[in-house]
C-alpha cells in the first residue's frame, strides 16, 4: 500500500502487461478497467446496466460449473465468495463499479475485465481480504476461468436483450388495449376516410383506432418471437468457438446452468465456431424493433393529422393538452407527445442501420464491434418501451372525438358520393359529385332534391354499420325512389 500525495488517499498498485498503475485502495475495479476508462472517453456513459447484470448471471453460471467440477476443491470458501459476488452483480448491487465506456475497442474485453475485477475484489471483501489480493482470488485465473470475452459477452448480451424485450412487449400489449378501448368508444362515429391525404370513402373513427391496435398487436407478436432467436448461445466456445482451454464437461454443463439460473430456455449452439463468428441474429432482432418504431411513427403522424388545427385543420380528435405550445402565440397547444414518440422511434430506426453496419464488419472468427451492437440494441428496447408507455398514458387514453367536426366534414365533402356507387353506379355517382361541387350543395341535398333516394335510403348508406361492413350485402338495393332503376342500369 502507498499514499497518493495528490489526494492523500491510500492506494494500491496493480500490474498488467503494460506496467504498474496505482488505484484507490478500496476500489473494486482494477488496472484493466483503469486503462479502459482512460482509453475510451467516447459515449460518456457506461454500458447498459442490463448488460452488466446479465454478465453477473453468466459469470455465476460459469463459477458454479467450475466449482462443481472441483476447480476450487481445496478452497470451498473461495468458490462461495465468487458465486455470491456474481449474484450481487446480477442483482444490481454493484452498479457503481460499471465504469468502462459504452463504446470501446476489443469486442467487449474491457467490460469483461471490469466484471472480472469487480467480482474478484468483491469476493475478496466477502472473504475478509482487501481488494487487489489476487493471489487469493484472481480476476483472470478464477473469475474468468474457462471463459473468453468472445463467448461470455455475446451470451450476456442475448440475456440482457431477452430481459429488455419483455417490458417492451408488456408496453405494446397495454398500448394495443388502449386503442381497442378507443375503438369501442368511437365505433358509432362516422367520418371521412382519406387516401393520399385526399377525401376517399367513409369510415368510422373506431375502425381507425382498431387498425392502430392491430398494428401494435402484430408488433407485440414479433417482439415475443425474438426470444427464440436470442436463446441460442455460444457459451463454452471460449475464444473462437472451439472450446479451447475449457474442459468438455464444462462446455456441456455451463449453458444448462445458465438456463437454471435465469429460467430462460438457453441452448448451446450446435456450431460454436459459427455462433462466435456471426452476429446476424442481432440484425434480425433490430429489424423487429425497427418495425415497431415504424408503427409508432405512422400512428403518431396520424394522431397529429387527425388533431390538426384544431380550428383550421382536420380537428376530428382532441389530444390531451400537456403544455403550452408557443412563446409567442397565445392559446397554442402542440401535439408534443406524438412528436416526442416519433423522435424516439426515429432514433431506433437509426440504431437499426448502425447495428446492420456493425454486424457486417465482423472479421473472420469474431466481430470486434459488439459493444456498439449492444449499446444500440439495449437502448432501443428501452426507448421503445418508454415511447409506447408515454403514448398510451399521456395521449391515447385521453383522446376525445369531435363528433360534430367529423359530421361536418362528411356533409361538406363530395366524397360522400362514393357511398352511392353501389346503388347508382359509378357514372351517376360521379355526376352527382360534380354537380354538388359546382352548385355548392351537399351530395345528400342534391340526391334528395333530384329524388334519386329518400332521406332514409341515403342515411342507410352512411351509417356506422353500413360503412364498416365488409362489402355490400348480396342483392342489396334501396327501396323506392329512382335509385333502384339507376343501379340496375349501371
């Protein structure tokens, strides 16, 4: 032990391949972590805590198998201390020692060594020894026994991703249900449907909300299926997937032990070399996340359009007012929640591109860019889960319909003539639309004026039930008026 004259705090000295360095005496990190902290001042934040916790579970599985194979047969207390330290890491009790930068060279070696040193030094504390006494518990010879960064890091990432996807799945279910509730509440409200932002045919506001619900239901199913892709791991493959320096029984048992610890159905890859070389599974999972992000952008854009104005825009729905919208325009309230959700979703779409590029740049037996893949993937899970929850709680659940506005749009639009096609024919309906526009009359008024349909017959065509049924009933024709004959001739 020595004293740092600059800080007057006691220090300890550790040695690595490059030489000796001084560290705070009570620090649970070591020289490898210190060098990484100095080498990579990039993201300005540590790796995702989910990855740190998952690494604890991976190290625990490795430690238990090594213990059961008799690697510490003469020192059971050391084996117990290592396992306890791994469990504390997995439980989040050692998060303050997650110190390397999220972006780092070396395929994640710095994170692996950070974990090894924290576990070793915490185990030493549990044994009543001081951090740094690596002759008792070594970060490399004990904590990293029969392992490599190249099999533990991808395995920890898969575990962290599976766990990170679960809150997103739950958030998607809740968002789907919120839109389904609006589907029921707005089922009776007939409104103008639009294609290419132009008036098209009638629809109900409920059916629009139901379509959003279905999109998120599909996203939820995609996210659910991601676990199947992530649960195949290369743990036990060590450096390049050959299992070099690891006992065969260790390789056979370590994934099964991880399965027991986590309750997740992990399986050892049939080809460990291939599983160590290639990271395309993360591209596939990011693709699922991108699809979810696309849905969020599309729906958020629709909500902004439907609520636009509100006086001089569509104004068919009213979003909850969350904050004043302008420093110069009194009374202006912006759709800030859909805007914020859109930004989060766009960032995830960018992460998808980054992951694709990073995975494509794997060379020979390993991908060196796993830290970037991990950062984008895990933070995308978080972003999407928060975005879904935000959209639901701060927007969707509080959406109100402006029924009068919806009705006014219908009455003032010549697109209502589309409802006449089935009974009058396309040409006759087009003629009505042109005449109504030229005369400044409503389609309904002109149809009644010309005696083509009765008021009851016309209104029957534009009820919520009529605009939502799948096609026209077989043999359907309005009764009375001139509509029947015109339709027959059409």
